[in-house]
C-alpha cells in the first residue's frame, strides 16, 4: 500500500479509536502532512523509537508503542526470558504515562510481568531497576531533551544498558515482523494485576537507588565542613530530576539548595524554554538569575529524563558564571574521582577511564597522568555500559569513570546509563572539597588546563528534515568517504578513520589498520597538534553532526583556535550542501 492507502485504512479500520480518526480527518487534503505521517513506519533503531506524537505509522502513538512492545515481547519469548519480567519508567512528556501503561499491558498479555513505576522517574533509575529487580529488559518512555512535540521509547537489556548487539538487531527484526496491528496483544489492567503480571513499583527501588548513589561519596568530611557555606542552584527543567536530585543533596547535608521555582514541577509543554536541553543557553536563564540573587557557587540543570547535566560555575575573581561543556564537566569529574580514589586508597592496576570517540582528547591526557587505561567507544553511553559488562564477565578491568561529550557521565556501576543525579551529587561534593581548599570549581578547571593543556571542543550541527534531508545527509557522508580531506582549516589530516568500513589510514606512511569497534556510519580525522574532527549523522534527530577539538596554550589561544576551526568546518559543510 502507498501512504494514501495506509491513511485511508486507518480511517476505516475499527481497530483505531475515534480520537485518532478525528485527528486524521483534520489533515484531509494536506498531501504533505499525510505523506510525512504515513510514508513509512516509525523506525525502531538502535536507540529505540523517537518521533513526533500524533496519529500515523510514522508517529509516536499508542498503536506504534503497542506494536513495538509486541516485537520486544516476541524477542523476549524467543530467548526464554519471559519469567524475569520487564521494568518500565517514563518522564514528564506528553503521553508518557499512557505509553508506559500500553507497553505494560502488551507485555502482560504476552505473559511477561511488567514492573511499572508509580510515577515519573529518571532514566538512570530505570537502568538501576532492571538489574535490581532481575529483569530481562527495561523500557523507558522519553525523548530526552527533544522539543515538546516528541516522545520516545528506549529499550534496555538485563545488564541495565541500552540494547547492543546481538539484542538490538534481534529486537529490531522482531519488531519488523509485526506488520498487522491486529497481531498485537493487550489486556485490561485489572486482569493483568489479578494475574500478577502488572506490578507498580516505587519507594523500595527509590531508597535502594539513593543508597547506591551515596555510597559513591569520597569526601563526606568536605561536605560536612562546607554544608553551610556552599550554595547550589538547581533546575530540573520541568522533568524527572526534581525529587531525586534534591533528595540526595538533602540527605548528604547540603543546606543551601535553591530550586528554580518556575521550572520545578513536571510539565510536558516545557513552558519556560523552546526545548529542554541543558546544553542550551536559554535553559540557564532563570537559574543564573537566581544564582546572582543568592550568590551561588554553581548552577545545575538536568534534562527531562535526568541523564544529562548542564553546569555553570562561579569565578570568584570576576563574579562571572562560566559554562562547563559536557567535555569540561566530564573531565573535571574524571580528574576528581580518579585523583581522589588514588589519594585515598590507590588505583587498581587494571583501572580504566572510558569515553567516546567524539569526546575530548583531554580524557587521554588524564588517563596518562594517572597511569590508567583509556578506552574509546562509539557514540552512545550504551557502549560504555557494554564495557562495564565486559569487565564483570571477564574479571579483567575495573571501571573508574565514564563520560561522553553530550553532558553525560556515570560514577559507580549501579546504573549502565549516564546518570545526572549521581553527577549532581558528585559535582556538589567536588565543589565542597575544592571550597575547603580555598578553590572554586572554576579554579579546579584552570588547574586542569595548566596540567593537561588547554583543550577545547565544540560541535556544529546541520538540521536536514524530511525525506530530502535524510538523502542529503547520506550524500554528505558519501562525499567525505570517497574524497577524504587532506587539510581542515589550519590543520593537516594525519590519519583517517572510517568506522563503517572498519579502516584506519595513516596518511604519512600509507599504513592501514582496523578501528576495533563495531561498524557505524562515522568518519574521523586525526589532525596535527592533537586536533581532530569527527562526522556522524545523529541517531535520534534529523541532523548531521561535526564534532571537533583543538589544543591551545591558554584560554585565549584555545578560544581563537576553536573559533577558527568552527568557521573552517562550516565552510566545508556549506560547500557540500
């Protein structure tokens, strides 16, 4: 069937509810809108589902959620995992509770027990709950930091990480096989509860998760010493972080935590921002206003599902609040966690710092300084989670810290996804520790630059929506793959890495090697002077991303080099558009 026929079938099929049909009748005559909603099915990829909420095969709705869950249920049955059950969490977005409930009822109808949180919870707690409850899988209803019209569906496996091979392709295949909505099973909640297949979870898991977080504290002495002096401003950006972040800080004894009132309560419309992304300047407008009023030491913002943490820190010399990028806060915490573990009890011989290929080269400098192994993985925290699992199963390797550039890190191994709640706790602890030494977090950052070099990293993204946009993104990747650049701005390319072809080429010697990582549509260019560029299509948004980094001799030098590099990258992109 073409998209028009599929559209008509939704209107005529008694399976679909009247509200859905009413929405579809409202777009009658809008050829482009009908096409966008029905030209394909919302694709279940390695990151799960993510799409605009609405009626249609290419939209997030109860029917696409049920269909996806049926595919997941079929896969769980195929690996004989149905006795273990599935944990389900959701965030504050539009339709999140409804989608979570539909997923639970579909699982129950397939004889698989669903553990569903009583109300919204952060992503890392879902990751924790999967292992705590001994589940075969987890489902998280969230679109992370996307605009309010989006929602998503992430799948986790029994190790608590988002799905990786072979489970990702196995689940995708099963989801693809569900072609008829009539095949999808569901049942009334009352019946599911009566059969013991629908269990609401809450405080017991919350308490256990909190205990795990607090067990990671290294300097309780510093927290106690500075509890009355350190001032923290926090915003959950209308998401899931409000209760757990405040709880952990309160229980540790931080006495001056100021919450941004306008952004405190869950709200799927995210009324104070255009989209709830802690990477964006606008996310901090209200927090910084409050910070200046109370003279805060640091300002923290978590995204709706509380896996990403944005940070602003005060410079005591100027009174200015500096932005810490994901790379900067990741390195600050890596240095603190590894450095203090070394000072307090020494480091294991097989200790490892794990980061992604698009994260800063400063990670390598930190690893070398402390004599620990640096492991680089593909973009996506699930690959960091996969490394933790490898350590556990092989008995070789000790996880010390892991982070990625997109504002995500993990302290401890209680979760296998990035955890903004534990990061909030750790940054406040680090702020207390440095304050007890007469330093701010910004002072600590400068100290790191002086030790490791003034690394600066940034990203340029081009959004290309719709069918034509996807084709253009692929065309850009093909062009770069066939004709790799020999120079990018002021920097010569020293080596190229093609992660799709699993090939590394040294341009000086012509020597070739392999990346050692799974196949992925990513191109990477090692440049002179510890600079680099990486190009990859986004897995969650209609974007192509250009990540880059340089190393300067001072803040000013790094800023200038980074700005020049950014212009050169944009010029390169423009030539390909």
